C-alpha cells in the first residue's frame, strides 16, 4: 500500500494544471479617441501562431478633442480632402499571437468627404490595406495590451472609379480582455 501511495504522489508531482487557454480577445484602440473615433477589434486565436482579426472603425472628425493634431487634419493637408465621417470593417490575419507579430489586413467601408471646407460632402467607398508590426501581451487575468503600427493606403472610390489614394501610417494601442 505504501508503494502505491508513493507512486501516486510521485505521479501527481509531475502533473501540472493546464493554463487557461483564451481564444477570444475584444479590445479598443485607445489612440482612436484622440482623433474622434471608436476602433473596436475582435480576435480569434486559431492556433499558437495564427490569429484572425475583425476590426470595426468609426471616425467622426468633428468630435475630436484635439482637432489640430488629428489624423484627419494630416489627411486633409496631404490631399485637400476633409473626411467628416468614416466607417470601415475588414479582416486580418496575425502571425504569432503572443509577443511580436506581423498582421496584414484589409478594411472596406464608407467615407463621407468634403473636398473643401465649404463644399457639399460626397460619399465614397473606402478600401484600406494595412500591414501592422507590433507586440501583444495577454496577462493571466485576461487583460491584453496591443501596440502596433504600420503603413496603409486609403483608396476612395466613388462609383467604382479611383479618385484619390495616399499612403498613411496607422498607430494602434489596443486595451482589451481575452476570454
């Protein structure tokens, strides 16, 4: 009996509890609030090196608390176009979920643009390919932090014809919860 108890105790010393696997993550981009936006992101970890992401972005240039330092003003200076409202959603694939990652993504959406501040706004289809380089950390409590940046191009298409495109640099600081 003592031998069986000893073998059982020895076996139990090698057995460890499995860590909590968190496949889903919901986060918000803290930087988007500075330029009058709300960027939400859902992530699903498919395996240890691949995560699928679905971003939903909503921007209102008129409600930015920092109107002179916003992305919208940089876009306006670069192109002469003043986006007043923008909605986009898309799909991305992140390689290497924990730690450093590369994430190509494409967003498609709607953009309402004024070419000059006094003109009537026009509606456009927005296509935005992005490649993020960044770092993500998920803590045992479920808190997740994500910092990334990368180049993007904004293509504006009224009725299927490319009107304007320009390169841009997107910055993201996501704070969220993994479950």
